[in-house]
């Protein structure tokens, strides 16, 4: 009898939690910049999205582990971490503390102990100046890869999301990770293609009503200031929309920032399904930038450091150079920041306690924190934020480059300040770059020139006479043999 009463009390406490805001941190929320293209903090100051990915953070790490994790990420300049509330590990899979996310596997009945741990992790992060961008629930809980419905649907999505919105106001929300709202049976598409001949027509499902219910629930719980995007996969089905948040649901008022997933492969992963190439993450960024409505935008899942190409051990894994080059290219192409990931940190791999998923060489998440790419990511923010002028006036500037800018991880990209304070050119190869000087629009012909080292985060100034440079000028990097990529910095 006592045991029954205790269970009843826990259930009542968990249901009551829907009406309680457990996290209320002044100044936590982000907002749009004045022209809508960038993020700003609650005071209107520039916020460069420098994110790390730890999908398994809440589920697999203890609070002490979380302190270790955030201490390291704060020291490396990260200010956002992507994490999942209702994780991909399963509705019946308990977290490290032994707690399940819901009572009776019902998304309208949150288990208070599970979410209280998440509260504590969010607070640990904030003490170190890091915000959490939360995925309320992984995509498989809306529908499976085979297009079968999951436990979150149009009847309960709003209730679940209202709980998330009330409990976690201010946290950026990323809906339904790693799937798209327009879907069919992916397994059947691949199999039919492999069989050859004329493939049978498959049924497509528009799952966007569930997304709408989730978004409206978040807004109901948090308010209209909620920052929301969706996290598409790196593939899409024709003739449907391409895998960008704005292409899928760009007409929704609740979609406040745009995102893509350029993914982890440089060859067709699932023919004949269209896909983004991980070596050309700048392409979805360019398309998002051209969207009719201005929004902040990020490539929110680029190739993870130490993940095999396509997650397959037959191939080599992505290294620090790969992820650094891709992130510089994305930011200079118009992204409002960069999202980094390490394959073992992402899944919070703990040897002896959890199985590693085989998508990269196994290494404990603690050791993987020291992968070199993580420390190098802060230099993207540095070279942008070190500049004079209005942070919010930066634009892509491919028009200043002369000649073939290359493709894939050899693609040269440029960005500049519309106020005429600076222009930046990122060359992944270190080969000479020719700049159209009369297109720079700098305020002064007295140009200060330097090369920025994207690994060391240091500048090397060099003599340059902008007044006599002519219509175009070729610049040669100091290529020191340790790496090939450099940033050319030209300032008024």
C-alpha cells in the first residue's frame, strides 16, 4: 500500500511539473540582431554561435562529468552546447542515474527525477557562460526511418512541448533532430533503387503538423520570444523540399533561425536519395543566406572530428583540418557561427558502461575532449570578433575574388564589412589569392594587411601599399609547412 502511494505521489509530482518553470535565468535567452541576420544576447550585444555537440550529455554523464565537460569547453571558447532531452537511446533506456524520461512511456507524464538532472546540468553550463540548445525529442519519436509513427504525435506533442517551454525558457530549441517533416520509407527507396527497373511509387507523409504542435507548445510554455529551428538530416526526397529548415518550414512564423546538416559523407550515402556533401558545407549555407526571410543561420551538423566518412570504418575519419576548413568556409559564406562535433563526445561514450556505435575509432569522451579541432574552433570567432566596425554588418563577399575559387575543401571564401572597415579571405590551400581591390569598398586606401593563422590564432602583419595596388592584387600566404590554410585580413 505504501509503495503504491509513493508511486502515485511521484506521478502527481511529475505531472505537476508541467506547470512549473524550473529554470529561470535572467539574460539567458538569445534574440535576433536588428536586421535579423545574426544572433544577439538579451542586451543586444553580438553573439557568435560557437557550439559543441553532446547529444548524449544529459543522458550519459553524471553531474560531476558535466562539470568536467563544461570546464573544458568553456576554456576552448564554446558558448553553446547541443544536447537532447528525450534522447535517441530509447524511451525505455534509463539515464546514468537510472531514471527514465517518462512515466509509463507517456510523453505527457515526465519523470521529475530525469528532468531535474537536466536542470542541474543546464545550471552547471551557465555558471561557465555556456548556453544549452535543447533538442526536446529525437526525430525517431515522430517517425522512424521506415516512416512509421512514433510515440510523439499530434495529440500529445503540444502538451510535451509546453512542458519543455515552461521548464526551459531561454534555451534555443532544435526540433526533431536528424529527420525531415516530409518523409517516406527510406529503407524501401534504397532497396528499390538497388533492385533496378522502375521503382514502385511510395507514400509520402507530411509530418509538419506534429512539428507545428511542438512549436506552438514551446511558444505556449515559453512565450513568443522562443528561439526555434528544426534539425534536418543531410538527405531529402524528391520532389519534396531540400534539407534546410527554411526550405522545409520557412513559411512558419515560429521558425526563428535557419539550419542545415552538411553531414559526414563525401559520396552518395543512400542512392538515389539527394544529399549534402560534407566537403561542401558552404553550399547549404549559401542557399539559406538567399532565403527570402532573413534569419540567423548555422550548419548545425558538419562532419564530426574522428568520425569515419559516412560513419563506416572502411573509410578514413575526419580530422581537425577537415572540420576547421569546413567551418571557416561556412562562416565566411554567411553563417552566424559554427557548430563543432567530436564523434565520441557527441555520443558521450563511456568505455565499459556504454557501447560505442562504431561510427568512429572508439575513445572515451574525456580523452576525446582533447582532440585538436575543438581548440581551433575558437579562432573562427576570434578573426571575426577582433574586427572594428559593426559586427552585424558582415556579409559574404565572393565578388572580391578574382578567378576560379575552387570547390570542396579547396574552395576560397571571402567576407567583408559593409561599413568598409575590413575584408577577410580564407584560403584552405595557401595558394596565392587575387583580390579585386576596387570591390573591397574599404573606407581608406591606407590598408593594414596581415595573415591570420587559424591554428595558432595569431596575426602576422606585412607591408602593403593599398594606394598603389591597382585594380587587383595577388597575395601569397606565409605557408609555414604546418598547415595550408590562412586568413588574409585587410583593414582600413
